């Protein structure tokens, strides 16, 4: 008889486990659905608020570029998007870089010094020859004026080092009338 009682006790226990298993599966399914809904809502809101709008897409010009920024810091005006000379297929021709000698300056109000070396990108062999022969002294003059303007603390800021090529390009522009300088590269920057 004790075996019959044990058998009766086991059946209700098994029934409870099976019903509990269904509850667990149902709760997991509801939790998964809830996570999917929250994830989907997050994606929707992210795209809606951070993905841009149709007005921005319409504001792009024929080259797929957006309009220039309105608020630009000193020396950080956007470079001309001119691709330079092109061959008969419309592909841009390679640009040439003219290297300079090192510029060694004492920053404003300091006994330390800064060494900078530049590369000046031009669009043609003629422009390269003109920069190397005739324009290097006026270019050096303009670059030295820019480099002596800043303090040692200014040079330690990454933001200045990033915008320095644009500031230099703007400063030397009056000295190189008739020659297209596409870009300025900093090939050496040392603070001592």
C-alpha cells in the first residue's frame, strides 16, 4: 500500500512540473517579444532623430555633397572641393607635392622652439616648377608669420595642429597669385 501512495504522490508532482514548464516557455516568449519591440522602437527612434531627414537629402548638390557649414572657426573654412585637372575620361590627374625645408620658430612668448616641415600640393608640373623656383621665399615668409603667431600652449592643442594647414593656405594665398595650391600637408611637427 505504501507503493500505491508513493505512485499517487508522483503523478501530481509530474503534472506540476509540466505546467510549470509551459509557464516558463510562455514567459520566455513574452520576454523575447518585449525585447524585440523595445529594440525595434530604439532603432526607429535612432533613425528618426539621428538618421537625417528628407530636407537634408534634398539639400545635397549635384555631386552628392551637402551644403557648407555656416559656423566655421578661424582657419577652418572648408577647402575648395575642386578636383583639379582631369583627363579626357574625367578622371582626376595626379597632384604633385613640393616639399619645403624645415621651419624653425620660437613660439610667441617662449624660449622653446617648434620645427615644422610642409608639403605643398599643386596640380601641374608648371605650378610645381613655379613654386620651387619663384614662390618658395614668399611662401616661407607667409608660413613663418603664421607659425610665430601662436604660443607653445597653442601648439600642444590637437585642434590647432589639425587646422594649421588651412590657416597656412589662407595666409600664403596672396603670395601665390596665379598658382593653384590644392592642399598643405604637415610632414614634420616637433616641439622642443
